[in-house]
C-alpha cells in the first residue's frame, strides 16, 4: 500500500526541471542541495516480447503469449557543491535517499502517474571534483505506470443501470467490485426487532460490455 502525497507541495521552494523525479513523496532537488535532473530515459512506450511456436514446415509461427519486460528508467543528473565537504555530504545523502526498494516514482511533467521501482545502479563519478554529472538506473520489475488518483463509480439507487468506466489507459485494468446492502438492526438492547426483509438479497450479478458475468448467490431464491 502506497501513501500518496501532494505532488506539488515542494515546487514553490525550488525551480523544478520538467523531468524532476519524486521518490517516495520527495523531489531529489528539494532533498539534496546542488542536485538537478538533466534528463530521463526509459519512461516511453515499452515494446512487448512475444513467445512463439514454430511447427515443422508450416509458414510463419503461432503466438503462444505476450509479455512486457522489466523497465529500466535512467536519470541523468548533476551535483554541484561549493566545497569538498558539502559535496561529500550531498553525495552521501543521495546514496541514502536511493537506498530503497519498490519506491513510488513520480515525474514532474506527469505528476498524475507513478511507477514502482528500485534504484539498482549509480554511475561512478570523477574524483577530486565538486561538480559532477552522473546517471542513476532504476529497475521497475512491474513495467507499467499507474494513476495516482483512484476513481470510484457508484450506481444510482433510483436508476441502478449500467456504469461506464473509461480508464484512459493503454493496458487492461480491472475494477474492484463491491455491493452494499441495507443493514437491519436485529437487536436493540434486550429487545429483539422483527426483520423487515428490506436488507434481503438473493444474488448479485456484475456484467461487462461483452455480457460476461460474475454472479454471486442464487437467482432462483424467492425472497
């Protein structure tokens, strides 16, 4: 479970590059003095890998499966300090900030989406300098990105018809389905109330646009 923070809460303190990266709720630019994002690679579309089966002299092949591989996001950065002591302090803090697993990654130019990744590589830097450039590689075992906000759709009690949900995404997403029923009070202190039946339900069914169904309960139950 990931706790989402206001992605704009630190922007007033530092002029952020378009591709500035927020990691677990904090931008590196605001956490590390002298740090600045130069470029980011690997956030674009990811090509799928096909598993195919070739049979004898049959032309072509048969697709057995399709998958998206692990995503590698590369962040190019610069770190500039006024002294060797300040540089070492900033670089140590960078290392500590990146020492996380399955971090939530949000980029300034797409603040409504997030990746989940683990920093796995920091490039070597030239010795004896207080101003350096380098690269950070982040491995996203789950290559997909997700919406920061969760969207909830409810059926109307007066018009319990269909609910159309458009995910605006490029990959299949599946909703969490819930059904709440009228809750009757069976006891009031030492007094037992007679149930009215208003909360009774024989079955619940969910349909999608292809008329596939998830059904719970017994539709033939009389009550």
